[in-house]
């Protein structure tokens, strides 16, 4: 895995913990609320993390009012 920023590590840690509990679909706003970032900070990093992450697989899943991300263990 390439070097990650502190925010990226926090996002990945949250996603990894959530997926291990069975959650699989996320919105940036919900992740941001849980870890103390803004939805914009999370949303801009998720596509990059989809390429960088080896622990979880992140896939743009659907778009209604905001993008939904499907996350599975890698």
C-alpha cells in the first residue's frame, strides 16, 4: 500500500471496522460524521482509496442524492 495521509488512515480504519461488523454500504456524510471529517473531505478521498487500499475494496455503487459506496473486505 502506498503512503496514506492521517485522514485516509482514519477513513480506512472506520471502513475496515464497519465491514467486519457486516455493514457494506456507506455515504461520505455518514463516514464523516463518525470520524470527525467533512463529507467533502471523505468524498474526495474515497476514489483514491479505492485504488490504494488492500484491506477493503471500495466501489462506487449508486447515486441518488449523494454517492453510495459499496465496501467489502479485500
